[in-house]
C-alpha cells in the first residue's frame, strides 16, 4: 500500500510504504525510480532487520518522491528486500516501464 507518512494516527504495518516526500497525485509517473534494499546486521543473524528505500526523480534530477519500509517478516535477505522494493515501486506506478540499468 502507498500512504503518506503521518497520514493517520494509528501505527501502520511495517510492510506499508511510508512516504517522506509523497509523489504528486499519489502515483509515480514520468520519473526515474531508484530502489535499495538493506539488511543491517546485529551481533547475531536472529536480530538482523531488512528494509528498503525508494527515491524517484524527474528528468532534471529533482526529487519528486522518497519513501521507506520494511518488508513482511518472512523476507529475511537483502535480495528479498530488493525484490519487495521493486514490487512496492511498481504498485505505486502507473503504466511505468521498469528497467535495470
């Protein structure tokens, strides 16, 4: 789900995308989207936490949207976080062609 950070008073589930800067109209359109998954480690593998960020910019490089989230708890790898970030970006896009470059 795509929601603006602070848009409600109740806590949102981890896997909901929190917008730091929400896209105009609520959707990513005519922008370049960058994603990044991460897995900060603790002293043991049991306390590592995955997360991801999304950054969208216009053709002149101006930031038009930025957000973050943690994937559902069954995703426990960096690769899973990257995949979930791609899914989240796609769910917030309107007929956008996504490509890896």
